[in-house]
C-alpha cells in the first residue's frame, strides 16, 4: 500500500508540473474576473499544503519559508498581498522536489498516528499515510482550477 501512495503522489505532482510548465509565467499572474486567486497562487498553495501535511501535521519541522504561509494559506489572495511572492520558477522548483523529499523523510512511517484531523469536507485523518493520500485529492482539485484559469484567461 505504501508504494501506491508514493506512486500516486509522484504521478499527481508530475501532472501538475506538466500543466504548469505549459503556461507562460505572465499568464500565471492574472487573476481571472470573478475569482480571487491566480495560477501562481494555486501552485504556491499546493506546495504549502503538501509541506503542512507532510511535516507540520506530523510533528516535523516545515521545509518552506514562512512567506508561503503568509501568501498561500486558505483564505489568502494575491489581491491582498503586501509582500513579494516567490517567483513562478521558485515555486515550480519546490513542487518538483517535494515528492522525493517527502518520500525520503516519511518512507516506512505511513502507519504512524497523527493528531486526528478532519478536513473541511469532513474526511477524518489519523495517520501519516492518510495525510499524504489526502494531498493527492487536494492537488487534483487545484489542478482543475489551474486548467480552468488557463482556459478563461
């Protein structure tokens, strides 16, 4: 089962990176009419959530700088940013490295219990493996938003 989670994490992230790399950076910085975020925000948010689920929620030290929490947490918007964002390429570099870093740190520990956590959709998470598995669902939702934004811009 553990290998399935690693394969899924790597596959989903590869799809996100493939899509992101097909989008010009200037397009990634446009907030579509009627929305609060842009493609870059979605990518930074994915990096942040993976970092939180893999490290913070498992009692480990987060790997990302605090600026990611400031700019890409739930409820934030580039329309309200007062700090400079990491660049498009910097975020892509983080996203590319994360699956292997997470796997290197958490291999063999997916059954480890965590402080029980319920997502906003009501999914109850109790182990490291469940945290990581949920990130793939979350990433799929944002992948769809990135595709939508790319089409309407």
